[in-house]
C-alpha cells in the first residue's frame, strides 16, 4: 500500500495471541521517492505495546522495519477483540536529516505536507488494517487528539476488573475455609456423641450387674 512518499507492507498486522506471552509483528516502510521522509508512530495504549523504532528517517530508495510488540496479557480481551489504535505520521524532511534532527514540530499538521495513516487495533481474530488518512480526516484527527489525552478511563476499568478478581479469589478462599471448619465441627460432634454412648453402655452394664447381684443375693 502506498500513501504519500511511503509504501507500507504488509497492509495487515496480526499478533499471534497467547496468554502470558509477548507477541510481535512488523511492517516495512519503503521510500520510493528521492526525498528524505521522517515518521512517527503513536498508540492509544503505550503501556500495552512497544514500538521500535517509534520515530525514524527513511532515506530515498531505502526501507525501514518497524516492530510492534504486545506485552504479555493475563487474560484474553472480551470477545477476542481489541480497540487499541496506532497512528503513523510521516512528512518530507530536508536532505541529510538524521534521527537526532527529528522534533515534534515536524509533525504539526500542515495541508499537503503531513501524511496520516490510521491502524486499527488488532485482535487474534481480526487483523489491523491501515487506512489512507485522506479518506477520513475527521476520524484521524479524533484519534490524534485521543493519543494526547490521559488514559484515566482505561486505567480505571482495569483497576475495577483487578479488584473484582481479587474479591472473587478472597470469597473462594473464605468459602473453602468455612467448609474445612464445618467438617472439623462435624468430626468433633461425632466424637462427642460416640463418647457419650460408651459411657451409657458402661452405666447400663453396671446397673444390670447390680440388679443381678441383688436378685441372687
């Protein structure tokens, strides 16, 4: 897929999902022009994904590989779907530009200069797809703004899930403890009644012996 001065391959990113293990995939950015192009990758969930390199320079006629690594997950996403998004920004830079020369000012929106490509968050069952940023600028602008906003809501959601999981585990442990205590009480009661029955038998035997002795006396 070609967008502006960069050719992106592949057009789909797939993360092989496995619980408690990292998974990675990569894409290639190929510059088929005679100009230097700088790029920057953003994500709505930076704690979950590691992008290397997240900024770089693609020289004329060269290719740069970008690797996306999803951190090990403790549980599968609901319905095996993910709503995370990535945004690839690219712009033509002066000849001789290096990685050290890249600044955030280069990616300030300027008509006809800055290229935006939205990559939808992937899931094990649904690959992410790049879309030309010029096709839906309103969506791209909304994602760009969300990338700059704090992720308090996401953190709060995970906090609630974690708290509920802990409460469930605690309830199961308390239930198991109560069952053990109940079983112990049953054994103690059984033992108590067994001891009482033995004393009753001894008493009856003694009484019977006394009566027999009295009769034959």
